[in-house]
C-alpha cells in the first residue's frame, strides 16, 4: 500500500512514553512500506522530548522533527503540522495524539478509507468497537456532553465530535488551512467536524487510552464562545469533486 501520506503529531513532555510510541509507529510504517511522521514540538515541552525527536529523525528519515517555538497552543501546533505536510504535497494527512493515547495500529484503517474517496475519516470512541480506557470520568463526561450539545446546536450528526484522531485528503486540508479557525484548545476538533459536515466523511472506532489532564477553565470558555459563534450559521466546506 504505497501511498504518499503523512501523520502529524504534536509532541510535548512525551519523554516517558516516547520510545514505546515510536516503536509502534515504526511497526506500522514498516507494514505500509510508506509514509512520513512529522513531530511538532514547541516551547510547551519542558523535558527531553525535542532531543528524542531529533535523535529519531537523525536515524530514520521517515520521522521529521519540526521545531515550532512560535506556536502558542496545541491548535497552532496542529495547524503548523498540517502546513508542513500540505507544503510537502502529501495526498493524505492523518492527525493523532502522542503518548499512546491513540493506537498507531489504527493508521492503516484510516488510510484505507481515505483511499476509498472519503474526504475525512473521524475516529470515534462512541460507536461499536470504540472505547475510552483509563481516562478520568470528567473528560469522558465532557466528551459525551460536548458531542450531544454540538449535534443539537450545530445540526451535526456524528457519534463523536471531540476525538483528536482524524485523517483528511490534501484538498480538505487546504480548505481549512485557508480558514480562520476560532478554537484555541479542545473545541478545535468539534469546529473542524462542524465545518466538514457536508463532505464525504466516515467515522471509525478507536480506543482512547491514558488519563488526560484536567480541562482548564480558559479552554471551556473558548469552547463555549466558538460553539455559540456557529449556532444558526451555515458555514461549511463542500466535498471536492472526485476526479
């Protein structure tokens, strides 16, 4: 399955789980015999994550370390990764979290669906086969309530509106890179799903692992602001024409 695809991963304070995560990624890349991984590292990382990423990149050309000190939050780190991957003209770009929160073994499933002319593939923890494992109840509650509220107010019809494991065609990435996203934190995935609700999309089951840090009050306020901004609006990206 030789395809020009990339995986973008913001990396901050990942020293503890770095090697097991990279080993899992290497197994997947070996299986697919293709693909590049972009590590996006910024000043939020205070441990040896940057050095570990750079060491990996120096020994394996399939890993590219992007030092992005200008990014101010995780959303800007994601966007930086998409910009780099889009500039390199990868046909498909997959976004995931580090620290084994997302299973790299799911990457081939995302890629296979993108190859079937889906514009967007969204990971879902709330469909058959999906699950949240070892996460605190507050984050699980926020994810479920956020999904229900977003579907109700925004008119979306997805099972999971907050998952950060997702893949897109290059054409779709170019569309949202040209748009001024309002999210600065956790609502970013929801904003994207809302904007992409009229594309050819599919949800796939994923298992989310590892406890997540508490969501800050600032992030919750930003989520409410962005949600209310889109209520009653009809902003949407259309699916590109199939060639």
